[in-house]
C-alpha cells in the first residue's frame, strides 16, 4: 500500500518516503491509497498487549517498515518513558470512559506520536537510503513543540526546529520548550498566533520547493500533517476498544462513540482512520473551543477562516486552519480534483463550502459542538466535585461536547472522552476554575493546585524547576525563512 497526495498531483510513494517528506510537493497531505482492514479475531485481540496492538496498527499503515523493526521502534520510543506500561490507561468516570493520553514525557497526547516519530524517521531514512541529515521544522500551539524537542533531541542525523507563538502558549509550556537541551535543537518564538507560525513553516516548504531556499539538509515536518504522526494515534483507538471489551462494557463488535478535543483535526482524524480500518466506531464528536471554525464547518458545510482569532484557556486548540481536515475531505470527495479546488478557495477567498453529498456523510459520522472558556472552567469544577476526577481545560472542552452530544441524541453507545493533557500543564486556568488566586508563577501555581486537589504533580514537570533557560530567539513571521537560513547554513 502506497501513499499519495490529497491534491492528486504527486505520484504514489512508500510510507517511508511519505514520513520523510511530511508535506507532499504539490502542497497536499499524504493519504493511504486504500485502508487496510484490521478486524482481528476476538480471542486474538483480547490477548494482545498494548504494544502488540500498536505494532499491528503500525504495520498495517506503514507496510514497508518490517514488522520486526516496528517492534523495536516501539520499544525505543515508549519503553520507560511513560508513567504506565499500559501507555494510555482507560478510566471510568461516572457513566463515561476517559482515555488518558498524557502520561508521556511532556504530559500531553502529542507524546504518543512524537516519542515514536524520530525512530520512524530514522528507519525511513535507512530504508530510503537518504544521505543528507534531516531538518525537522514544526510550528506549535504549545504541546507539539516540546514533545518534538524531547523526541528528536540528540537523535543522530536530525535537527529539530520549533516555532511557537510568542503569546500563545501557557507559562509551563513555554518553560518546557525554553529549557530543552540538545545539540540539535532550535527553539524560536514568533510574533503572532499559531496560524502565523504555521503559515511561516509552510512558506519554508514552499521556498525549498521553488528553489528560493536551499538547505544542506532534507526538510521534514513533525506537525500532524506527517503521516508518521497519525499512525500511532490510530493505535490507541484500538487499544481503548480492547479495554472496553475486556472490562465487559461492550461485547466485541458493538459500536463505541469517541469525543475528541480538536485543533488541527489530527487526533479525531486518527479515529476516522480506525473506523475505516474496521474498528466499530460510532460517532466521532469534534469538540471545539471558542475558535469554533470546525464546529461551524461540520454543522453547516462552510469552512470560513476569515474570523476573529481568540486566545483561550485551551491554547492547543487555538487554530483557524485545521490542516488535517483536508485528509477527511479527500476521503469523502467524489472527484480527485475536488479537494484541490476547496483548498484553492480557502487560500484565495478564505472559505469554501462542500457539497451536500459530502455533508450527508459527515452528518452520519460526526457531531460537533463548541465551548467557551468559562464553560470549560465550570465543567472542570463540576467534574472534580461530582467525580473526584481532575481534567485539564482541553478535556473540559471535550466534556462539554459530550454533554451536548448526549442531550441531542439518545445514543446507546458507550462514550469515550479522549483526555489530551495533564491539568498541570495549565495550572493558571485550573486555579481559576477552583476560584483560587493565580500566584503568577507557573511552579507556585502547580503547587497550589496540588495542595487543593491532592493530585500529584507529574515528575517531569517538577523537574523543570531546576533547568536553565537556554533559548531566547524571537522573530517576526516575515523573518522565518532568513532565520532558517542563518541557523542551518543554507546558501
Ligand atoms: C494538540 C492538542 C489538541 C488538538 O489535537 P489535534 O490533533 O490538533 O486536533 C488537543 N488538546 C491538547 C492538549 C493538544 O496538545
């Protein structure tokens, strides 16, 4: 099975080549030409370890990487880096289930993919016989940056460069990035918001493609446009499903609904991939914060990025251009040129409207609703008081969408909420939820939250206290290409 571009112009390439390229030369995203069925026999499925599930899913989606290698890569990527061997524990909270995706080295779900991506990239480099070093460039709304820095730090033959919006990340997220060690890491703040940073990164790719920028390294991306990031995310949907069967919540084959706090549409798209591969997924609930561009799209069929950008207390979802939506459009389109047309309209007019036919399919598989900051905070407090369970603001947004979904439909399916970050990454917002004063120091804020709830601060965040600030670059988005040039010695 090969990969080709959503814009239809780039020819078929192997999954290893797609991982190395990140973005297709025609500006599209790589998608599998067909979805491998992965319907496992019940006995076999139930007896698998979490690693074995991941291995099966990755082998199905990345068929040119030998199975034995995948096993090794998983071990290199995940062993001893997660708080639990189960990687992503599933917990019952009231009548819902929560898939905790944040027990990795940087306390957000991005670790699931970014702990593994450097190893997938290294293996792909070997398979594709690439001689050049790889330069990984990434825009981040806060969590991808740190997870990518940790993942790639001192990985041979790679450099990692992260751009984050100067004012768009939490204090802890900033500290996490600015203290990152490693000979091959670059961290740079960009004036503006996440979309400005993401657009800047896309301009680098375009400048390379046009020859305007020449670098000694091969360029790739750690953003969720990279297929190597999506594949591990597909795996935990299977894992959650296995747990539900094992715990006798469902019988094998019954449908399960998933609620996903959504920004760049990567996490929820992975759920759609899982469904395409045969996992009994019912509805995928797309939860937006006040930047509700996706909720508007999924309910009206019009995607309109010409709108105000809000800074919210769930910053990892503050995005107006959700890149991975393009992959969904491609999967639902009738004609291969259709998606390129929508993307052209998006670039030129700032919006597009999809066909009614496409909306009919979307309505079958998706539900969406949005949540304001104050609603998310009220929910955090309520879930804590009722269930004695602490959720972060992104998961709060998802919880609200789960409420809306259950009120609007009498769904009989069990509901799994994907929990994407540790509450301790966003201590200021958490304190506000509990009506406690913010001490204006990230570490003190964490301490206060711990005193108030008795939930322990993750070790990885505590350790930051003793680290030095190592980075202080700040640029205008216009300077992004010259920044890359200066730092990595292009011509
Ligand atoms: C990245 C992120 C999201 C959004 O995920 P997408 O794949 O971009 O939709 C949600 N919550 C947290 C905590 C994140 O870091």
